[in-house]
């Protein structure tokens, strides 16, 4: 479980593969994001409270919109060969730089073991995940792109 930075909400994960966001004072449910297929072992809020991050026994890290429960992104880029396929496109940003953007319908696995630790950086731009595969992975919190793997 984790409190939002303003202390008004709580996010929880469960062995039933559920993520829930609650009003801290009333206990009322704000939203119930769905998408993990196994137990949710790690959970947290972004520094601005608009997103939550979850890590699961299904080997996935997911980012959620805390107002609606919509999935913002799921781990990508670090998948093991032959397991998943994803369509990607190139986009040019306002500065003329190109970047690879994944199809939002894809879910790729970055870890090959259950994810038992997740955390946003203090500025909310990076997410780090730790797994039973003995790896730490650094992710761009906006795009979901894997930045690097620490062994």
C-alpha cells in the first residue's frame, strides 16, 4: 500500500491481481484499475499523485491514471526474444527528433520474474522496477521505454 503525496488517497495491490485506489478519509473506492493477471506485489504513486505504478507476479510493471483507472502504459522494450511481438512506429516530436513509439494495445514483458519493487523518481520522469529475475530496470515514465537494465 502507499499514500498519495497529498495524503488524500491510498493505492493497494492484492494477491487477487487487483489494484485499487481509495479515498483515505472515507474508505470509498476511487477506481479499480484492471490488467494484471497475477498477484500485485508492489505499488506506489507518482510525486504529483496523477499516476500509480504497480509491479506483479505476472512480470509486468504498469502505470495507471489515478482518476480514471485507465492503463497509461505497461512494461515494454526489455522483453525476452520469441515471447511477445509488438508493432512500433516512428514519431517526430516538436524539435524534429524521432523516437520509437509502441502500439498502445501491446503489453510486453520487461522482466522474466515477478516484479516485487517499483518506485517513481522524485521528479516523476523515471520508474525503477526490481524483480525476481535479479534485475533492476529503469523506465521512462512518460513513454514506457526501457532506459537501462542494472545487474
